[in-house]
C-alpha cells in the first residue's frame, strides 16, 4: 500500500518479466468473525480447481503504484513451482497524480497489454470498485473466489464493503488498516498511573469527551496528547455516519464538522504541538524531541512499523497500543482483476490463483502469513504487519520491540472489526485536502466558522463541480 508516504519523488516506470511457477497453496479455514459483500447473498463458488490451471505459460500484466505487489510475485514464484506464469509489471508512482490517468487509459485501451491485475489504494479505490471505473473490474465470484473463502479467512467487513459494488466483491486488500491509539508508556505511568493498554483504553475513550478530559490531565503535567490535528482527523473522518457525497451533493457529516471545534481546541489549549503530519516536526514528536513531549498518535500497524520505527530513536520500546476512542481505518491497497480475464480460462485461473494467494490463503505458505510474521525472505526477520485475515493474525506472532514486546495483533484484530467502509466516496482525496486546509485556517483564527464552511463549499464547487446540500 502507499501508506500515505510517496514511494518516490518522481514517476517510476518499471517493466519486468518475472517467471513464476506455483501450485495452489492449501487454505486453512478457521473460525473467525466473517464478512461478506454487503447486500449480497453468499456465493457457493469455490476456489479455482486444479483442472482449470493453465497448461501453457500465461502472461499476467500487473499494474501498481509501488513495487510492493510486484515484489510479491517473487515469493509466489518461489512457493509455486508448478504454475506456468510470467508477470509483466508496470509501476507508476502516485506522485503528481500520475498513476490513475495512466491506469485509466490502459484499462480503456484494452488489448493484450491491458492490466490483468491492478492495485488501487484507499484514497481512490472506490473509483475502481464502485465508481466511474468499476465496470472494468471482474467480480471475484466470476474468478471462482467465492464468499465462502472470504468468510473462512475472517476478512474485516470494512475491506469487503469498500471492495464491493451492489453486493458483488470486486477487490480485496491484503493488509488490514484498522486504527488504534499508539502511546508512550512512560507518560502513561506518570499521568494515569499505569501503562496497561486496558487502563489507557478507558482513560482516552470511548468517545471524544473522554479523550479531551485525558488531554487536560496530560497538559497539567506538561504533555500534549497528540502532535497535531492531523492525528485526530483520520479517526473522525472514518467514523462519520455518512461520506462527503449524499445524493450527488456535498454533505458535511456532523462528526466531520466537529473537527473544526476539535482542531481549534487542540491549538487554543496547547494540547498538541500544532504540527502537520508528514513533516519533520511531526517525526520529532515520535522521538520525544518536539516542543513538548507528546503522548500518542492514531494509526494502523503500518504507522508503527514503517513510519515510527525509523523515527522513535531513544523512545524505542517506550510505546504501547490500545483501542481508539472510535473505530477507524487509514490506508490500504486493494487488488482488482480486469473483467476481460474471465474470457480466457487459462488467464482466469492464473489471475485467480495469484489473487487468492495474496488475499485469501490462510495457510503458512500464503502471502498473508508471510506478511503478518515478517517472513517474506527466508532466514530473515522482516517487518510484521496487520493483514486482511483475522484467522492468520490469530495464529501469528505480532510482538514488536518498539511496543516493548506487546503483541499488536491483540489490538488490531478488534480494531479492524470496528472500522467501517461505508462512508467513503471516490472524491475523498480531493475533498479532504480542501477541508483540512480550511479547518487549519479556522483553528489559526484567520476566518470565522461560517466563512470557513462557506469557503469549503465554494472550493469543492469550483474544483469538482459538486453542489452543496
């Protein structure tokens, strides 16, 4: 997934052919919370059978915006010595918005070079699963990947909802990005008398009233509760009841409008260091070298292992994770297949086998298990991460040194279950940027609340031609 960090500062175009070979890894079915496409009846279709496996080499055109999924094909090659498949990969960074126009053109152009499998991240995935470009995507059921596999893997419902259109599943993420509250143990002991996740869970939530009560207690001892208002935006955004667009018009959900008040409250009371996410000041608060010591951050497992891990420095091991005051998710990458692959039995079987291995295989030789346990490279301990399958996480080792050895999966499995995917729109990336900028001006006292909302609506109209309610 993109993880909100740009993988490159320039457009990267990579074409490579990777010989792959693979038999279908066995799928361990386990009891878990299950998910199925919203509004759709459970499908009885099973995974692709061995009889449908390609007899001749099949070329799969794989498109992505980082090299993460293309690198997975190497592990697929290693673990599938019988599949006559080669992957032709195209990687175009999302820098300057380059990926989507190129992908759209390739999908519309069709032909032998069209993407067979393509990736979409949370910021724009709805365009490809439910929106303007959704007709290009095959239904997973038509690939032989039925709802029974989704249920048996214990895929979080939010991921299924985002990947579904009218009850038909079109895409699944391989990671789970349900969010939690990541906090400093030493500060927790100083202010709340304990660093136990169960204690801190009830100190900062549930709900924002308790969160700001905790902020006041922290401030009284010289601490900020978060680094900046961006830290609370994702929990607010993804816990709202409705998205930005309702019946074709701009809608400001009351929970999102409340972000105006919360942002100003953080700033006016000194409850944060007033940083912007993805800046040096934000990173400094992870290492404890900011203006005032900061108690915590909101985020999924990837924030811990891919961002904080390189920034915490002397605070390494002084962190823990607990449930957020409200459920949310942040980020993720969904895999989709071109609907044209179902017209070719050999390509359909090859595409389905790879997607199943990445997203639904719960065995110890499936991508989910390798990814969760950080064992993608044999003999090396790599980065552990929260994955789509709760079944896999329940049998994996989620202990992380940054968290003082805490098993993060104990928190992220329920966090994934508490997230919702029903408040997204295909315009979120653009509208969020406008909203965040306007809220920042309000919190800084440069315009009134009424002016802020009016300017927000006008900018959405000017940039996206979307009227307000």
